[in-house]
C-alpha cells in the first residue's frame, strides 16, 4: 500500500506580508507618493487641514447645531420642498428644459432692449400678437395655468 507524502506548508504570517509590501511601496509608487505629498502641502498652505482638524475637534458641537437647526418647521418644509422640486425637475424631458434654459436669457435680453425703445403702437401690438412664436408661448403658458388650476381646484375633473 502507498504511503501518503507529507505536505507541510510554512505558516503564513500576514503581518510579514504587509511589512514586505510596505517596504516595496516607496519604490513602486514613488511618483504617486510625491504627488500625494504635494496635494497635502497645498491643503496645508491654504488652511484646509486646520479647518478639517477644527471640524473633527468640534464635530459633536457642529452636529448638535445642525440637528437643532434642521429640527425647525422651516427646515423640514425646505427639505420636503427640495425633494419635491427634484422630482419635478427630474420628470421634465431634458430637451424641453434645455429649450427653456435657452429661452429665458433671450427673453431677458429682449426685455432689456425693449425698455430702451419706444413702446409699440396699436398696429405694432397687433403685429406682435400675430407672431406665431408668441402664440406658441401663450399655448405653453395656457397649459401650465390649466394644470395649476386643475391641481388647485376643489373639485377634481
């Protein structure tokens, strides 16, 4: 009958492996270590490290102040409103929002230049009202106002 071959593996010391990796690290990662030191020095020069140290030292007091401030009715409503507004903005098609974002500055510039001119007369006002762009804008405003009216209405239709 065959005899089993004894297999004795050397004991593994995880600390020894870590020390070995730590000894090799400066040579393998010299450029990254130097870059890290430069970032650290920049943070120190600008006072960011002192600020972080202060935050860590006063973290209990800061947390107490934040909790006290967030426990007010206004803060609770503000947080709820932010959540609702994020849902509203998230539900808008990005292309529509992009068109709106482009149109608002154009409208402000147009309003600023219109104040410098003489206001339009009767026929000029009729010409403005017959503009298809104005009618399209009025249709959008009408849709928004109708939706607001439905949601603020006592009876739901």
